[in-house]
């Protein structure tokens, strides 16, 4: 079934995305709130400390209001990263990814803790129990259905898919990469 999903991706043309020169300040706590999040589920307890990372964050200069788009982001050399889309108004805020006020960000987030990586989604804030993708992460946006998905390009496998009808407002591509 995953191969059928990826077959749909192969028929799409890749979108070339230009990013604004507006780069997030190194004082924005994009990953700090992920590291301090505690998650408890079936006797599993995860606690990430509040180590601050240095990173580069950028928003696409083009917003999307219709159609289907696909792009890839190379995350291989990054310890911490987030890819996806966000509501246009979030690009002007200095808030962390998981803040209640940021309910319009649809991201796949990876955070390094010691020698391990943890992957999370926003909306809902869920840990993913999968391997960290090596190389490139593909982002598939279907604005008309209000859905999007993330693909491990090297493995040709689906990492996560947001359900239909999640958003009806204009969104911009978002990338953030960093090192501890």
C-alpha cells in the first residue's frame, strides 16, 4: 500500500521553492519546547532536556492556496530539524513549535538526545517510533484536500500523513535545521 502512495508522488513534478531572506533569530526557542516535553505512554517515559541548539530557519517566499506540491529537504547532516508547512502569520512570531498559539503548523520534527534521535509531529504532538530518515525527507502537500505527508526518500516509505481537511488557510513551506 505504501508503494501505491509513493507511485502517486512519482507522477508529480517537483516544486522549486525560494526561501525568504528572513531567517529566524537564534534566540527563537524552536527546539527547546520539544526537548522539555515529557511523554508518558504504556510505561514509556521520555524526558528531553532543555539544551539550546543553533539553527537556521526559513519560510518559503511562496504561499500555497490550492493544488498539489512536492519538495524534498536534505536533513542528513542536521542533528535537529523540522520540515513542513505553517500558517503565513506564524512566520512573524518568535514562538516555539509546540506552543498552544501555534496550532497551524504541520511539521515533522527531529531532535537529537545524546546518541539517539526522536521524531515528533505537531498537531497532534505525537512521538513517532521510527528510524530517523537518512538523506532527504519528501513533503507532499495536497492543499485541495487539506492533507500532507512526509516520505523517507531513501527508503521510499511513508513516515507520517496528516489527515484530510486539516487546513483551509494559506500555508508556506518551512524548514529549520540545526546542530547542538
